[in-house]
């Protein structure tokens, strides 16, 4: 038996501040078959609440700066990217923006295959972005492959970047379902347990304008005014936290609205909530929706550009409502809160739909793509393919 060298894969990200795309990148790197792949993650900065250790047994993590980004860091960041790409077989730009642009430039200079991995609906993303960011995204047309996290996101990326359709593919993000379900069975923090003595609406995500939590607050207020006794719980941090507290007070729901901040195990909250509310104006994939389904939550989400409709199977596994429509959101939340049969219907549908996004299936799709790119590069170089253990 002859064993071929493992394929060295470099994932380039910006930092660990967000936790969404960064967590997905770490999950994928860990899920790739260890006998076939040797992944490394390169992060430009280390900060934020989502901070994995400097390295893990499965995946080395290289972090360039231990502080916030400064423009004068650019030459050093590109030099480090070149250094790492030089000893890599396949490069993945795993965050839109600077890390992907540098990864693509270094890969082209050194003749390495490069994947641009996009997590957002580019048309929506570019509404508030600069011409420089547009130029950076359009450079993705030079990538060997563009991978999007969903079908709608793929179509947007093809239109914005101009990449050839035969070099673009949709691979829906994966989640570690077994691990999530195990953690979902753990208790919530003792101080929070009392909140679940009443029906609960739960929202999980960054407290930013894109997530549109003011609409969720207004729907909660409407239901309370109609006699509902539910509490609204929000897990997450962000720049809108103070404004949301003020808005809850102005709506008269300050006492029933609880901004709990960051929780290291949101899955136990998803498992216990009466209804999971997701009021986003826009998404890429909407990872938190797949996680909520895995926890058996009854989900109500906005039918925003990209993500929720695909994840909820067109509304079979959750209720979809128009973006920013307070009456429609309140009516859908009320259906779940006050109708046990509807709540049970959604709970029964959730695990089966979540299984579509299991990490094992996701890693297999990515593994097939990485092997294909490595073999294409070997054939161009006139070398026999070496894509992992062979007998």
C-alpha cells in the first residue's frame, strides 16, 4: 500500500470577532478527513468573544496580530499570507474582504489553486459598502472556484463577481448536529432558568441593524397588548444593545424583555424556548436557523434575501413572514405560542430538516472539491494526482 501526502489546505479569515463565518470555518477544518487533509487557519487578528485556543489537536491556528487591525498592518499581513501560501496545496479565502483578497493574490502569484468562499448575499451586502469593497469582490472572478453557502447566495455572487458559472458551486454550511443536540440537553444558566417558567420568544444573533430586532420587539409588544404573557429573550451583543433597551422601555415591554448578552451555550436556550424568532432583513446562510432546528425549536423567520426560505424548506419546517412586517410577525409568533398543535408540528419537522445540514455531508462535499482542485493543479504541472491515501 502506498500512502500519498495529505493535501495542505490554508483557510484565511480576518479575526474571531464575529463567530459566524469564523466558527463555520473552524468546524469545516476540523471535519475534513484527517487522513486526507492537513488544514491550517490563518487569522489576521485575534479579538472578540469567539476565541478558540491558539491551536487545537486537529487544526493549527496562526494569528498575525493580537490587537485590532490598523492600515499599516497591510504589508506584513500580505507577507505572512505569501509565506503560508508557499507551503500550501489549496488556499481558501474564507471571509469576504481583506483576507480573501490577499489569499487570492498570493495564490495567483505562487500558482496555487484558490477558493473564494462567500457567506453573504452580495447584492444586499454592497448596498452600504464602498467601491473598494466592490472591486475586491469582483476580483473573485479570478478564483479557481467560488463556493457560496446557498443557492440564492450563489446566484448573487455570480452576478456581482462575473465569475464563470462552471467555476461556481453552492455548498450549504454544515453544523455538528450530534454535538449541538448534546449541548442542547444541558441546563441554562441558573439565573436564567426562571425566565422559562413562562412562554418564551428567543432571538439569537448580533445586535445589529441587519438582524432587525426592533421589529421583533414591536411584535412582542403587540402580543403582550393582546394579553400574551410571554417573555422575549435576546442572546448576543452588538452596537444596538442600548438602543434596544431604550426601545423596549418605550414600548412598555422593558419588564418582559431580557437582553442576556453572550452565552457560550445558546443551544440549551433554543431547546427550551417556546418559539425561536428570526427577524433578519438579510442573511447569507442563516446558520443559527439550522442550529435552532437541530435543537428541536419551532421557528418563525423573515423571508429575507437568501437563507431562511432554503433552510426552512420553503416554510415546511418553519413559518416565513415578510421582512419588517410587525403584524405578520406577531401573528406567526402567536400561532406558535398559543397553538400547541402548530408548535408540535414544527418541532416534529425540525430535526429532519436540520439533518440536511449535518457536518459530515458538508465535509464530504468540500473534500471532493479540494481533491478536484489539487488534482487539476497536479495535472497542469505534469505530475500524477496525489489526493490522499491510495492502495
